[in-house]
C-alpha cells in the first residue's frame, strides 16, 4: 500500500488511512462519532462553542506543509485520523524482537499490553479538555484563548487517534474501551480518569501554562517511547501526534516566560527589588515569583507521577516485548535488549535517599523520567535567563524528585523541595511554603479577568513576541459574538 500524505477532507471523517475502503472500521467510527460530539458539547470549552476560532487544521502529514488556518466553530472542527508516513523496511528497534520487521497487526501474545497502553494514552486526551473547559472565560487575551482552543481540539483529535487504533485492531473489546473513554470524567468520584494528574483541577491560566509545560512534556516523552513501538500503526500515530504536541509545549513555555517577564518588568518599573516581598509585588497586579515557583513545584511533582514506579515490571515487560521503547531509542548506543545492563535509580534505603544500581530493564520508567527531568531543566534555565536579563535577584528551580509524590519510591515519605526528608507534622505545618495555598489561589483567581478585545492583554502577562500564523498583535483570533 502506498503512503497517503494528503488528508482526504471530502469524507465525513478526514483521514489518510483509506477509511472508505475499510467499511467495518468506518462504520464503527461513524457509530462512535455522535457520542464524541455529545461529549465535546458537554465537556468541551464552556461558553465558546459558537465562537469563530482561528484554528489550524492538518491537511497533510508532510512536515513541510500540513497546516491550514481558518475561522472555525469548534464543534465543526474536522477531527481526523492521521498517521505519519510509514518508513520503508522499518525494523523493530529494541526488545526481544529487535531487528525483526515491524508488525502491521497486533501480535496475539502482546494484545492486552498494547491495548492497555493505548487506552491509558487515549484517556489522558479528553481528560485535559475536561480540566480546561472553563478557562476560556478568563483568557488573558484573544491570542491566548485561541491557543487554548487549538490545544483542546487537538487533544480531541488525539482521542480520535487512539480510538481508531482500538476500533481497527481490537474488535469488540476495542469498541467497548472506546465507549469507556467517553464515559469517564476528570475528577469524577465514580468514574475518574485513569492517571492522577488528569483528575486535578486546572483552576487558572498559570496552572494551564504549567500543565502544558510539564504534563504535555510527559505526553511528549510517552509518545516518543510509544513511537518506537514494534506495532507500526501505533508508532505512526504517535509520530504524527508529536508534531501537534510541540505546539502545546510552546504554549506552556512561552506562557510561563511571558508571565515571568511581566512580573520582573513590573518590579523593575516600580523599584521593587525584593522578589520575596510578595505583598509589594502583588500590589503591582502581577504574580510574584515565589508563587510561580510553588505552582511549578506542584505541576512538576504531579507530572513525575505519570512515569509510574521507578522500578517497574510492567515497563520491563513492555520493553522486552518490543512494545514500548526508550526516548530516542534508535540513537542510544547499546544492544537495545538490556539483558545485562544496569541503571542508577534513586531509592529510599533505610530512611535515606540513595542511588542504587538496578537492572536497566526494570528501570525503564526511571530512565524516561530522567530524560524528562533534563528536558524540563533546560526550560527552567530559559526562564532564569529572562529573570537575569531584568536584573531581578531570583532563580526558579525544579524541586527534588522525592517532593510531593503519590507514585513510586517516595510515595510514603515527605520531603522538602531540596530533598530533605521530613516528618508528617513538619510537612503539614510547612507545605504552604512549597505548594500553592488557598490564599495564593485566591490571589491568582483575582487576576483572572477576561480580556476580550483584539490586542488587549491582562496586566500579569506580556504580549507574545510574534502572533500565530504571523498575524499582527491586534488580530481577532476569536470572534466571540459569532
Ligand atoms: N496514576 O509499574 P507501574 C499525555 C498504576 S500524558 C494512577 O508503577 P507502569 C497528555 C499502573 O497503571 C502521557 N495509576 O507503572 C498530556 C499500574 O496499575 P495496574 C499519557 C498509576 O505501568 C497532556 C500500577 O500503578 N501516556 O499524553 O510501568 C495533555 C503499577 O504500575 C500511575 C502514557 O502514560 C499514575 N500516575 O507505568 C493531554 C503512556 N502510575 O496495571 C495528554 C501509556 C502507575 O497494575 N502509559 N499507575 O492496575 C504507560 O506507559 C504506563 O502505564 C505508565 C505507568 C507510565 C502510566
């Protein structure tokens, strides 16, 4: 079968997988579609379903020319099934099937494992839309509002991507899982989303930017690992999703950067030198840097939990089975089987945090998390450069991996952001210094006033350097009263 680079938009479900000739899957997806639209109408961006949003739609999976921008009402967005082109003669890059041709069908012995990974991935996508659904109402500008909605429709598309795999390759149980993906709800007591961070609230725009910086970056790492998969349709799906994920992280990184910039500039203009004088800084109508640090602590620690336990037989089995690889697997210089390798893991040993060598195969999650931490740290340094350029004396930092954890080695202990183990009483009395407190939340909430005129920006965030699709600063990214 030749590769289809361009996406067929004449179809009800745009796709580059030849759906018209795959009657069974087409029918299954057409059956799922109304439930999806109901979900979008119930759980998608609240209050803006009729607005015209300047959105990007993928028209081709060719990296050079795949975007088309236009005003679209979100429920009319063309959610489609898009896979990256298949690579000629691709072979499995790791695990016990290393070097064999990739699979075009699901191998029976790995069926349950692959389905589980697809379901977990699929579950996060609608969860994030649910978490962010109320944020349109407090957008700091039309530019930011448009970026939020772009992310939301793309998360919707990522759900479609996983649902396609379930319908195409998993028969009846795939169909049942696809229904369940529309039934669970973020934060619900009865049927919550599967992973912790996706049941948390995203109460304000600083949280949104932290989420897209930290949690979408976990998405990038997980998608990169799944893109290595021996199951080629999963690999190709994830490869295309990664191109969209990049924009989500861009929104997070530039969002935090613009907030930091604005805070530092306002401090300088008012002659406030002490970044820790929170009251003085807050009076300027900007978010003080210590509170930004607290939000960072929260979202980084929640996102670390998404990597699972440091030492995990699930992860070892998935690697061994050639189902889920490592970050940039093909550029790692080793045997890609990890039969005799070791990897250092941070563990709790007799009440102390120590580095312990573990079989590299069971330490796959730890390795991915380390790659993630390095990626996050680079971003934090870029924020520190912004602060340095304004001469404000403050540095942002990632907290220790033992801080505020619910999964893995450190879930039963308490630690400070510096990594000092503390007892429960100290944690209870001091945690408001490290995590956003109720009053921090109330202060940030007081700043969340919508800015709905083109070119207008809230007091606490700098305008972006360039517009989306090179549009000018006062471009009307969202026509609200459509
Ligand atoms: N919360 O061996 P363990 C994204 C469970 S984000 C709740 O420690 P494993 C996006 C685990 O399920 C990326 N439960 O971990 C971003 C297992 O339960 P069972 C999403 C958890 O399996 C922003 C047990 O604990 N994609 O795309 O090696 C916006 C022991 O598991 C958690 C993926 O995650 C948790 N945090 O690794 C939109 C990729 N952690 O089965 C989208 C697919 C562990 O014993 N998922 N458990 O009942 C995976 O690769 C792995 O399942 C995990 C866990 C990394 C999640």
